[in-house]
C-alpha cells in the first residue's frame, strides 16, 4: 500500500476511556493436554535432530547410571582390603568364615562370605586404580554426551521459536482490520512478544530436563532392581506420591498461570495506552485515575503470579521430604541386608546414591510443573491468535485493471460492521479520472467507512466497487493498494531517518525524487533547519517534530508514491492556514488525471471539489458542487452555516484554481509549479 496508515472505523464494542478502551481479553478455557501436544508439534520438522538428542541423552544417562555401581565396586575393594588385614595371613577365606561361625558371629560370617578378599593381602591398589580410571572415563563421556545433546536441543528450540515468530508475524498481516478494531494493541504485543518468549524459555528449560529425568528414572530403577529388588520396591513408593502431589498442585496452579499471562496482557495494554497518551492524561488531570487503574491491575497480576508460583513451588520441598523418608528406609533396610550377608557394603553405597538419583529427577519433574503450566498457558494465547479467522483470500488468478485506471464506481453498495446495525445501504456514485470527490457529513455518517471499502480493508456486503470496470474484490489487495495513496489526520512515522520515512512510499526512489517530493510537500523548508537534515533520526512518535511537520512528511510520502487514486482524510488539519493553501496548490497538480477522495470537516478546503457528497447515516443525502449545494439550502448548507455562522454567502474566500495539464505531471513538475505559485502567494 502506498498510503501512510490504515483507516479504522468507529469501535463496535464497549471501548470506553480516552484511548479507545481497555477491555479485558476474552476468557480462555484451560486445555493443557491438546495445547501441550500442539506445542510439541511445532518441533516436528526437527525430528532428525531430536533423534540425535535422544541418542546422546541415552548414552549420557547410561554412563551416569553405571558410575555409582563402579564406585560401589571400588568401595568393596577398599573395605575388603582393610578387612583382610584383620585376618591371619596364610589362612583361607573359608577358614575365616568357619571360625567366625563357630564363635557365634554368624552375621559377621555371612558378611565376610559375601566379600572377595585374601586374608592378610591388604588393599589391591592396582584394581582400585583401574576402577577409578574407569569411573573417571564414564563421567567424562557422560558429560560430553550431555553437553552435545543440550547444544543440539538449544538449536532445535531456537529454530522452532524462530518459525513460530514468523508464523505469528505472517498471521498478523493476514488478519482483517476488524481484529485490530476489537483487540488492544498492548494485548496483541503481549502475545507476540511476552508469550512467545515465555514459550521459548519453557521449552529450553524443560525439554532437555524432562528427557534426562525420565531416562534417569528408568536407568536408575533398572540398576536398583539388579542390586536389590526389596530396596527397589521401597524406592518405588515415591512414584505414586510424586504423581499425586504434582496432579493436585498442577490442577490448582494451571488456572492461575493462565490468568497471570492474561493479566500481563491487560497491564501491558494499560501501560502502552497511557504512555502513548501521556500528554492527554496530563492535560485532563487523570494521573490519579491512571495510577489507580495501574495499581489495581498490577495488584491482580501480583496475586495471580504469587499464587501460581507459590503453589508450584510447593512441589519441590514435598518431593525432597518424600526422598528423605525413602533415604532413611533404604539405609536401615540396606544395613540389615549387609549384616545378613545379602548385600555388600559397596552395593548399599551404590543403592543409596541411586536413591538420590531416583528421587532427584522425580523432584525435578514435579518442580517443572510450574514452568510447563506457564509455558502452555502462553502457548494457548499464541495459538488463539494463530487460529483467528483471516481475511478472505485474493482470487487466484486475480483480475487486474489497466495501469492508468482511476475511475471508481460504487454500485448499490451496502455494508455494516455489525450484522443487525446497517451503516451503508444502496450507495451508488461514480468518480471519474482527474476528479476530486469530497465527502462531508457529521461524525459517524460513514465517511471513513467509505475509504475502508475503497482500500478493501473491509469487503462490501452487497453491491460492488469497480476500478475501470474491474470489481476490486477480484483484484489482489496488493495490486489495489499499490495504486492508492493515503494521507490521514493521524500521522504515522516509524523509527528511522526523515529520508527513509518519505521513501516508504516508494523505496526504490532516487535521492532527487525524494527531495522533489519533500519540496512539493514543503518538507524541504524545515528539514534544513535540523542538525542532520534528511538524515535526522526520528523515534516512532517523532517527538522532535511538530504535529504539522509530521503531517507534511506523510504528505511527501504520498507525493513520492505517485498514486492513481489519492485519499486525503483531513490531511491538512494540523498545518497552518498559509501552509495549507500552498499544499493545496501542489495537491491540485498531483490530482490531475487522478481520482482523489477528500474527507473534510473544514468545508472551506473543498470548495473547488468537482463533486461533494454529503453523507448522513451511511447514505448520500446530497451531491453536487459547492455552489449547487449552497443554493439548494439542504444538509450541506446547514453544515456550512453552522461552521461559518452565516458566512456562506461570502464569495471573497480564497479559492484554489487548478490549471489543467495535457498529461499527468511528474513530481519534478509539481515542485517547480508549486514553488512558483508559492512565491506569488507570498507576494
């Protein structure tokens, strides 16, 4: 689109307040399972890398699980060595066992019988060194595989979030204007930024940990059953308790996490609109009301966040408590089994380590419930955006109008924003090439809606709008809007230089064309007073420029675009009277052989329009030239008299003559002629 910004209709819902309202987003259902499944579906294209991650995770966990068993063997070597020093050298192991049994020390006899040693030989340091070297290698390779899987998984998550952001960005551009009319900007920004970032952080922190924790539980449980089925059964008591606690807490915290992110969106909307309208807040003395609303919403966010984090934070201490109980049970029962000769000291040591390894991933899985709840809550909000109904697709193949097409016709057009509230009914009009059609009427009459229909921000409910006989609904929106330039009362400039903001109308324009357009719109007059001229950087609010100067830049942007259809919605309302006169002179050249639609409240600015349409309640109640409508003494006459208090008959008001050209003027011609007439006007 060649225009500066989109036009928006009057709100159709409850949007009170000085900034268009701060209604809360619609309540969302908590649907954890399907949302979590859909979130995992975003990783589908990364399946090969995920398989590699899984393989590395299995290798890392397997090696880390083997470690305690090997350390237990080392402990057995040390213990057996020291025990052998207590035995008479030269005796056999069986002799020592029989002697202990004969003396009534059956428990010691059983324990010694379960050990492998040579009486009097001492510690076998060679065997101990081999075991420790093997343990070192096991843990080193376990760490390497763990690092590799974490690195690959990090790339998987970041690429997935990159794709998700692209999907959200593409979706925003496919949404109809009606979506932006009913959703606050702060709420939309919160979904696009905060919620997507939260999803990425959740996946980054939980995916790897979940895989590692589950594999660790399986591996450790296997080793525990190999060492002692009895102790393994005792350890298994933690699983149902862990599941029970996690489910009970998650059920209560999920709603709070959803509410937390919804409240974050509401608070962001409040901050965004307050900062955008900061001067209005000051002028009308609403600081206390704004501060009160902020405190209320901030307090609600605090309560939701605190409740969600507190409930989810209960899981980890509960898991640790259960783990400690199991640890005590294993230590007692394991000690009894060692005394009975059913287990070695090393096996008990390994089992105690495994019990810690077993309860730790369970605790981690429980503590990750808060992250998962928060991430899935954000995912639901993002998926809700992605599932919004899109604008209708362009025809494929689409029709196209001639390059010089600029004749617009409305044929029995009807439209309404709300099904049961008619706005425009049976509208018929024709705007011929080179003509200027002015649209006037009271607020809410449908003037801006007419522009929305021309630009296909909305499609008509019935009837048709044609461009040189081609129904605009059968053209692509890009094609239609590329032929159209729009300048609105509310200026829109982006962060960048003045040159870049003007070139937004035609990025491939040369420096000479940019300067020519700026000169035609009288931007060149004030640019040279700025420190960096055309390279002056503007923020998104362009606070370094006056409202009128910002408006002139948007007009220069439309000049540079050189459109076939020009839409001006109170485009000169923010400039002084003399500058307005000069801009009108330049625009009169720009409008030659082009169709221009001018929405105006200051009726003096549209006296020379070829056709003036007077709209009331979505219908054209009068049409004609300025003099014809005054003579009719109808709706236009009433508007004119109300504005000028009886000055309607004053024929001495400044009129802006137009000079017909043989062919559509270039921007350079516009500049030369506008400057020449501006000098005459000054004189």
